[in-house]
């Protein structure tokens, strides 16, 4: 009896402290790990002013949801794995099973779970407390989504800057700091609480056939490469991760400004999953947000099998040629270790890599074809919207229209209409 009373008292104190604690603001890696801006060969760093791309799947973010987000009819978040686990657990009627499974993704399953047990415990407490405050599981998706956002923000605040630095920010080989020696880290994933993205769209396409395009109104993402260059004096990564960004927990749906659907062009062996996964390069069709007089529109752009589209200016899109990895100098971590005692030499060497013009997409001159526009039904699409597009326009064929209808058929687009070019 006494044991039950003790546990009840502890539970009451935990709930009381949670209710009295102030609500957490959105956790901001850009502000927490601030670095001074600089220019190298005429390019500004950190690269938060550029569009950021994140490879995903249709299941995670469909075309319909992306169009809804760009037109402002649905408030969504592009979520990390841990965020999704939190959201699902908040809405489950019975929470015992989901709380027991944990929220941090780790491979191989269970083998190194003790290394993230404290992090799992923190998330589990936050989820349990949120359900208690709500009087049980959440039935409203939007309310549960807001609660999940608050949980992720509180989670990162509780971790503290030093823990976040060791586990997420110290470039790439962070997991080695947690594991015993002589462990093959190739079979371990990156942290599941954060979202990885890149300023290079073709790199993001390695991770999914749908590529989301973001332009953060409030800068929350951290330019990993530039931060480590400034603070460590060396670039601790592989070529395909140059231009990589990291975001805590989630990216806001209101910052979605584009969506690319890509064709599968091959496969690539992934050591972390011990199997080959599809690789998507050529763009089949792309969708980009434009705003005219405060009204949002989504342009539907058809690509001719090109793997790179660059936004030059408003209503101006061009094809681009991606940099070749062979033209970018590559220094393996073991080779870089000798520069630890010579940071000035390392910094000079890696500035050359960062500022290499071959690292950035090169505009090829031509651009994608505009075949139509999505807009709010009440707004309509006057001819001036089509006329603003600085490129080739053509009427959308019946095959194009049927394909688009099939893509968004399962989505609620009652307030949205597709207007083909005519």
C-alpha cells in the first residue's frame, strides 16, 4: 500500500511541475549554434538564404498535402521519425505499448539501445505527461500535431547544447563518440530526432522519389558543413554530404515552396540498411509556389528528364547542370586527423572545397515547361498569371490532367482547382 502511495505522489508531482513549466518556443539550431556570416568567392555562408531540399516518399508527404500546404489550406509539418512516433503515440487509445517501444530509431534494433536510453526516457515522459494533461489520447489531429511540436521543442531544450553538439552537430561521425571502440558504424543510422536536408536537390533525391523544397521564413536549420568548418577547422564528411543542413524535430509546412516528383533511375547499396535502395534522379514534374498580390499559386512545371531545376527569380526557372563529384576534392576523416594540430592549413584547404564553382549547379539556359496552375477556387487563375511565367508554356494534355487527378484523387482538394494552360 505504501509503495502505491509513493508512486501516486511522484506522479502527481511530475504532472504539477509539467503544468507549471512555461511552454517551450520552437527550438532553433540556427540561433543556438550561431556562426558569423562570411563570403567566399562571392558566395554567402551559411547558406540559409538558399532553397533547401529534403528527399521523402509519397506516403510521408503526398502531392495533395504539399499543394494544400503551399496554398495555405492545411497546416502540416514535415516530420522527423521521432516526431511521427510521438504523434502516433499521442493518438493511440492505449499508450502502454507505444511508450514501451521507444521513440529513437537505432540499428541494429536493440543492440545499442542503452546508448540512447536517457533520450528515450525524456521523450517518453513528455508524451505521457501530454496525454495526462489531455485526459487521455488525442482525437483531433491538429491538436495532437501541436502537442507533438511542443514535445519536440521541450525535448531539445532539455537535452541542452552540449548533448546536442555531441549527438547531432559535431559533423557526421558523432555516433563514434557513443559506441565502444572497433564498432562498425556503417551499420548505424543518423539520429532520428532531426531532419537532414541539402542545398543540392540531386543529393536529396538519393533518399526518396519525392523531394520537398523549403525556404524558411524563420531560420531554424543549421548549415552543418559551414558550422564545422568555422568551429573545427576541417570538413568531416563525404562528398555527397556537402551542403548538408540539419533541423530539430520538424520543418514547418508554411515554409514548403516546392515539390518534385522524380523517376527512378537506378539503385544504390546502403550499408546502413544492408540492401540496395532505389535512386531517383530525373525530374518528371515539379510544383513551385508563387505569390501575386498576397494570393498563393502553385505552378505545374514539366521537365524533360532533367535532374536539376534552379529558381532564378520569381516566375523564372531554369534547368541546371549538377556538379560532378569527381571534380570536388575529397579528404577522408583519417587523412584529416593530421590537420587537427594545424587548423589554419585545414581551414584554407577546405575553403577551397567550399568555394569550388563546380560544387554549385550551373544554369544551362533553358527551363521547364509550364502546363498549368493550382490555385484556390475563389482566386481563379487570370491570364496574367500564365503571362508572368518567363519560359515555355503549353496546353496540358488529357494524359497530364488525368495523371494529376490520379495523384491527388485521395486528397481533400475541395477548395483548390487545377487550371491548365490554354
